[in-house]
């Protein structure tokens, strides 16, 4: 990086020159968007200014770098007729939680479905390994255990019934989603993350899937 100080008409300002690989690979800037800057605590913060044509893309974009986020958990709140979406930005690992109206389901479902098989860590391609169907008082949901062929991590995606039905309609496999038997129930003492429902190991204080701090882990000393 190179900084050039310029003094003109009694005013001082700077030109900052960044390497091309930083602009393209870190900022993901190709010249179509505008770069905005802000100085906070003597640190230079550079952000992309993107005019989103779809309001739902804004809800499902990172609040820091404005890049698309990949969903981890999408659950329906029947009392408020909304969907709660927990997602992560694969660029800077920022986790967002947003609420989408069920009345606009057909307007934003395409964005969610297009990112289901994207890894929330590296944005690589996920391959489904196992699925688990769960029925509870808040409705039917599916836990998908996936493997990222790019970073080699195992990921868990949780989908509400409506999203699973839409995803299954796009599936080329003829098997019906409800034809598969549910997996055996797990030990009731198993601790799961309240955000993404990933199993929590003994003495674990943070969820390895989404980073949530586990307050009530009875196994933690």
C-alpha cells in the first residue's frame, strides 16, 4: 500500500494506492461499485457502496462488506408469521440475524435457496451427507449435515418446512422428503447451540458452528 500526501489551496488530503490483488480479492471490487471510506479511531475503514435492486438482497447481505451472506438456520415463528434467518458472511465471518415476513415468502425464497449449498465459512460448494427430520411444537424442520469440498469442514443447515418443500421441488432425486424415516432420537441430555442447534462438546463455551456463547452448558466446569 502506498499513501501520497497532497496539499492544495491550504487543504491536506491523501491518495491511497492499494495493490490490485487487495482490490480484487479482499475488497471484491471490480469497478462497478463505489468505494466509500470512513476514519474511526485513526483506522481507515473502506466499504463498498452497492445499490441493491432488491430489498431482500439488502436484508441478506453483510452489514460490514455488503457481500451476500450464506444461511445457517431459517426457522419460522408462527406467532408472528415471520422467518428468523441466521447467516454468516464468508468474506469477514460476520454473523447476521434478520427477520423476513412470511407474507413475502415467494419474494425472498429464491435468494435463500440459491445459497443453501454454499459454505458459510469459505463460500465453497456443500455436499449433503445426511438429513434429519424433526417435528416439534413450532412445526416441521430439517437438519442437513453437509461437507464442504473446498475447505473440508462439516456444516449444519436448518430449514423450515416451507423452504425444505421448495428445495425438494428443485431436487432431481425422485424420493419424497417425508418418505425417509427419521433418525433415532438422541440422548436428551445432549446440549445443543440455541442458535444453530449444533451439538456442543463437554466443557465447550462457544459453538463451533456459529460462534454463539453457550451460557447454560451443564457440562462446563
